[in-house]
C-alpha cells in the first residue's frame, strides 16, 4: 500500500530550512491495511454514535450504532480494549533524540 502526503510550497520551504513549527509531525491514517496504533474510544463511542445520527440526510432511517460498535470492538480486540479505532502512524519529521543522562 502506498501513502501520498501532499505539502504546500510553504510547508516544503519550512521543512527544508528546519522551520517546522506548526506542521504536524505525525499523520494518523484511518482504516489501514496494517495498523500500528490503536486509540481507546470506550469513553466516547456513545458521543461518536450520537454525532453520526445527526447526519440524517446521509443516514436516512439507518441507525449506525450496531455497525460502529461492531467495527470498534473488532479494532479493540487487537489492543485488548472494549472499543478502539485503528491507525497507521506516519512520522513526517523524526523526533529529536533526547541526550542520555
């Protein structure tokens, strides 16, 4: 699987000159083939479902609760969590190494 990240000319200039303030250092890609990061959404899944229900013109009479919980349970199994979302995290900038004490 190939991921493409598009940066503006300004972002490229900042990156080339080491001025990376304000730019993300990590990119979280949803629904990856091979996730490497899981976020626990157990405390917020009901809020997520309530928010989705507000998209009445897209959902019609369909209630997303059963499917959303099923998907979150499947992702959660990989991280020993009741409900989770899975991501592939791409490092856009290497974190600075901390000096050893």
